[in-house]
């Protein structure tokens, strides 16, 4: 065996040497052939796969706005695909919440191309994949192509040739099948798989996406037969012959289409039907949300927040809420993720995005370039509409009109009779009826869904008078379409419609009439023809009516923004979040018809932004710049008028959102000029709201400053402070109390005080756990800052060490009032601080109450606060340490007690009650020292206020301070 192996090795070595010798020294005449044999040409199929992968991996602009954290491979979730029989009715399944699938198991696209008995004999399969708008047809096609390029699906097809039927339908010149392929895929020129010879085409799969956008006529008299892939014909004829199996009969074909175009292809030419049914269960929806939100979060720190959002969404879906009905369509899952990403993951580094822009992009993704063609069924003689209208404009004039009526009369649900009335109720011609049929089949269910609440009521308590009601799939979509309906001017009055028609007619004829009048005036006195000059006035009359209509739009926006009955609702961004995540708590027993539509005016403002107008122009909805200018001028006047009245924090937050959505710096600056105070107390601030506030204030001039920016009790974090930095520069009095800001936030506040562009005069930080380390960082800014006059560090964990450091850094600073109450400061540190304040040239008030001070310490503080007789300045430092000063009532008892009553709900109750009992003891001792009846009466009045505060604390029923007169 070993000798045999050795002989084989020797023979192999000789063969290698001979081969090398032949290659290095080729005989004459064999040189070129040897080079051709050693140099391999690139495989056209491999080139095709690489290019297809690059093309179909491209994300649309709407996806890139999220920061590009995900790719088509990671964010795809397979929708439910059911194989259907030819005689089964088309359309969405009866209930989006309960899909019935008897005898129809879920299939994949790859399984649809398995050979069938009916289609044998070497012929390829024709698979028709159909679904409603938004069910995910285009996404399935894109994932299918990418998987084929990666070699994970449809591997038995060597060549996949995708075509867009919209592109094919726009070709006016005749072309052969190979010309169509070569025009789009040059690397497949003259490829043998498309030659039509033998059975090479059995390895080819043609994909025609969006077949409803092509003119296909299967009548023999209208479409000639063709079996030559090199014969030039119209694209529609080529596709028909492919489906007929006259042309490349061995090739397989996948066609996607909408429901209304199912009958475009006769049943005998379709081997299999399959319906895309979207996401039929909460688990598929949750998988989609997980792939999107977790990928979008990008940072590990945000994963917890994203996971919490997914859990809340899943709970809302499991309850079979209205959101679950909407998310039956993957498109609404996209809208939900986009909205949540906007609400929770917006930061200063991300591209500028608005809620209006998200909804406009959502419609462009689903209806971009769509037209409302009537289409024809097989065997009909009716041509497809030659001049199709914009599908989105048709949506506005029908569904938008319904939405506007609902917003006007505060209704969210509609009966079937109302749908019939508003959508297609006035159609007369056959053309309009055909358009309406296509619209109802393909589009209507995309916007409107059966009301879940009314469906549950019908099941539980059916009655003869009950009827099914319909709502918009997403509540905000009703407000968006209503706003678009108004901004596009579709709600014109009858007078304006009439005057516009007459104005156009007169405007076209006025030039001819003027020419005739000028000729005749040379022979006949001009006074006779003076009446014709009235024609020139009519277009101006129409312009006046039109401008009044634009003013009414602005007036509507302002009035809807500041409705009295909506003043104390939650701000609009919180309402949007609750509509998606649900209200986790006691649910209302009945469906509320009176829900406010506070997004409606905000969408109206957002639609006037240039970026949204560009997207709407692509959808066939044009908003003229003159219209925007007229609305803007009137809106500024109405907003300034409304802002002259005091507004609740929620309304001010909604106004900021409106100005942000408008994205008009000039209008924003003019409106801000009338605002001197922004009070957002108790608003649940988020990174988005902080970004909105900063963006709006950044539109103001550098010289503009707010007198006060109140952000107390807003749940601010360190990250939010970074976003709010531009807003702080425009503020004199900054209130950040009750926000749980930690020591790390003091670094940013220190930099704010050191910023030469900052003009902060008052900084309130009480009830933030800054601790000694944080206050030490903050106090480093005092020597170099000259603008700060009032600093409140009450209940910040300052301690003795912090008070001593503060005393050292007070020199050479313009501070006037210092509040270090409730900071666990002892006698020695308090005395040192008061001594430093007494030596300070400008400080006049120091707050030291609620600190563990002894009676001797309090008396010493009072004595040291009083100026000495030989002092030339005679300046006194007010030390607020207790409601008493020695044996007298302190002049500042009322402010001290007011602060305690206001903040006690967030403080340590036991400690506050203990301090109030100390006040009562001091008051009782001081009263006993008084001889005057009136002074004793004054002591008792102060005691009464302290006892009332103590009783409220003990009953845990603190109310707002009613105030006490001195």
C-alpha cells in the first residue's frame, strides 16, 4: 500500500511539472487561448445579486429620520399570509381582532412556489399575492428579494427579476422583454436564461409589484400573442403574455396587487392566490415593536425605557383596545413606533422632527404618487381614467370632510349612515361611482375601523336600535385629516365657491372686454361703458373674501388652542402618549364622545411648515405660499390677544408645541415678544418637551429674556437640563425646585452661572438632593458670577460643611437673598454664615428656619442680624430662623409659614410637625412675656395659623394656602 501511494505521488509531481512547463512556455498559436482559460469573467448572476441587495437595502427617508439604528434585516417581522381559493371573497377578514382561518394555514412565499397538480408539464407558477393598503406587501417583497440575494430563500431560482408596475405603466415606447430587463439590469444583457431556448427559463422568477398601476387587457382582440422575448411590444402586452404562458412559459411569476385589482387577471392564469393579512395577534405586533424600539434606542441606557414602553404597549394590545385593531395593519405599527420614538427618544443631536411631519411622512409612505384610477375588470371596454386625480386629495375631500365634521361637533365615532352620507353620498356619474368603489375597497378600511367599544356593547347587550359604529384607526389621524381639510381650503362657504368660479370667468374675459371698450371709446363717450370697469372690481372682491377665510382659519386655530373647557386637561403630548399606551387604572364605563381635539390646531400649524408642504405636494395636495402668509399674519394677532390673559401651564405647553410644529422662527419670535413668564409647574417634562421649549426660545433674539421660567415639580433630570441649556440663557428668574436633581446637575448649573451669555438673577433649587458635594461644585461659580442676586438652596442636603463653604465664597459677589432653610445646619455653622452675610455689602435676607437651631442659637442669630450702633451703614440683615424673634413675633412669620404649608407635602412629615411644635412652644413663651393685650392677641393669631398647619399635616389633607394678613 505504501509503495502504491509513493508511485502515485511521483506521477502527480511529474504532471504538475509538465503543466507548469506548458503554461510558462506555450506553443505558438495557443497564447490567447491559455489567457482566456486562466482569467475568469465575473458571473452576471452574482453581480445581479449584489446590486439587488444594495438597491433593496436602501431605506426611505422616513426611516432614516430615526437615526439609522436598524436595517431591513433586523426590523422585519413576517405578516400573516393565507392561501386563498379563487372563489373566496377578497377583502379584509371580518374582524381585525379575531382572524378566522378555517382550513387556511399560514404559508410563506417560498411554499407558494411548490409545484401543484394543476400546473405541471414544465410550466412555471403564477402566484398572485394581494392585500389591503398597509398590510405589508412592499415590505414582504423587499425582504423576499434580500433573502434571495443572501441565498436563504427561493434558492431553486437562479435569477430573480423584480419590476415595478408603476414604472412599467409609465413607459410609452414599445420594448421587448429582454429590452425591459436590459434597461433596468444592464449586467443581464443577453443572458441565456432569458433567451427562450429550451427550458432555461424554469430557473427564472419574475416579480411584478403593484399590478393595479398597470393597464392589463387579456382580450385576444386587444392584446396580440407573443412568444419571442426579443419582439418589441408595449409593456402591458409583454406582461400579459408572460402571465398567459405564451412568453417564457417555464418562468414563474409573483404578482402583488391590491384588493380592487384582483379581477384584472383571469383566474385561469393564476395558479395560486395568497392574501397578506397583516399582524393578526398581539405577539406579532409585540415582535415588531421590539425590533423597532430596541433597535432605535441605540444606547444601553435607553434599553430599559424602551423595554418598559414595549410592555405597556403589549398590555394595551392584550386588552383588545382600539390600538390593537389599528395595529392589525403593519403601517400603523410603524406609525406607533415612530410616534413613541418621537415622544421618548428625541434629543438635541437628532434631526428636527415634528409630530405633523411624522403623520405626513406616514401618508407619503403609503400613498406617495398614488392616483385614483377607476381601473377595469377583465373583458370590459371601459378605459382606465386618462387623467387620474390624486388619491390623497380624494381622501381629504371624503374622509377629511368626515373628520372635520367630527371635530366640529366633538364626535369620534360615526354610524354607517354617516359614512354613506359623507363618503360618496353625492356621486352621480358612472366614473365617480367606479372611483368610489375602488376607494372603498382599497383605502377606506385603512383610515376607519369598527369601534371596539361599540362592538363589545353589541355583544353584551344587543338591541334593535344598536348599530355598528366606526372610528378612525388612530384618534390623532382624525385631527390630522380635519386640519388638512381646513388648510387646503376644502371647507369653503357657498359664497366663496361661487365667487371663485365667477372671478375666474370674469378674469379670463376682462382683458378682451377692456380691449373692446378702448376701441369703442374713440367713437362713443366713455361714460356709457363705465359699467364695464366694474368687472375689474370682482376679482378684488373675491380676494377680500378669500383673505377673510384665511383669517377665519387662524381664528379657529387660536380659539381651539385656548378653549376654556380644555384648559385643565393634560398637555397634548401626554394625551398622544396615553392614546398609544393606554390609561393603566380604572377604565371609564362608557365611551366618551366629548373628548377634546387639542391636536387639531397644532396639526393646522404644522401643515403650514415648508417641509410638510413639500411632502403634501408630492401627494397631490398643494398649499400655496400666499395662503401660509395670510394665515400666519392673522394667527400672530390672535395668539398675542389670547396670551394677554393668564393661561394654565398645560395651555402654555400646548402653545409651545404649536410654535415648534409651525417651525417658523419669525412668527415664534413675534409671539414670544408678548410673553414674559412661562410657568410650567407640575408639567411632566420629557426630553421632547425640553427640546420643544429650548427650540422655541432659541428663535428669540439674543436680547430677549423671560422674567421667569418656572419648571418646578416637572420631574427634570440631568439629561433634560442639558437639553434646556439654550432656554436658561433667556431667563432672569429660574425656578427648578422639586425636581430631584442630583450632584451631577450642579456641574451644568455651575457652567450656566459662569457663562457670559447667561443672565440668571434668581436660581431656586430647593428640594433637590444636591448634597454637600453638589453645592460645593455650584458655589465655585459665585466669585466669578455677577448677575445672581437670589439663591435658594432650601432642603438640598447642604449641611454644616456646605454652609461654612458658602460663607467663605460670599465675598465679592452681588448676592442679595440667600435661602438655606431645612438643611440640617447647626448653631455654629449658622452663626458663621450670618456673620459673613453681615459683612457682605449687598445681602439683606438669610433664611435659616427648619434647621436644628437651639433657642440660644436663634437669639444669637437675631442679635447678630441687627446692626451695631457705631456702624456707619446702618444696614440690617434679616435672619428668618423662626416665627419669633426673642420675645416678639417675627415680622417674617407669614412667609415662613407659607413656605412650610406649600412644601410640607413633599417633606418629612414628622420632622415638619416637630418643628411646628417648637414654633408653638416659642409662641407660647413669648406670649406669656407680653403685657400688652394687643400683642398677646397677635401672638394668638400666629399660633392659630401654626396649629391649622399642624392639623392639616396630621390629617394628611394639606390644602393650598389661603394666606394671612399681618
